[in-house]
């Protein structure tokens, strides 16, 4: 994960966004008050879908049964 100081990002926000999207990078942006992580929207969307699927009751059991061929 790349890391940048917030002061640097303020001046180069478009470049940092392009770097993240183009290279599928997660970028930490730090300030004295804390830090945030910038990720490409596609990565974020995939994480949300994965979390939703993993929180679906019984889904993992169903997938495991499908993989082993037993139902």
C-alpha cells in the first residue's frame, strides 16, 4: 500500500486518483488527525459485494455442498 501525506495529496489529488485507479492500488492518506484509504471504486464495490455474500446466512454451507458434489 502506498502512503502519502495529506499536504502532498492536496496538490496532486488528480494524480493520486489516477495512480490508484490505473494500478489498482490502495493508497493511505495520512494527516495529524488520522488517516484514510483511497481505493478504486471497482475494488470498493467488490469488497461490498463480498461482505454482503459472506453475511448471507447459509450461503457458505450451500457453496461448500456444491463444491463437494453433495446436496
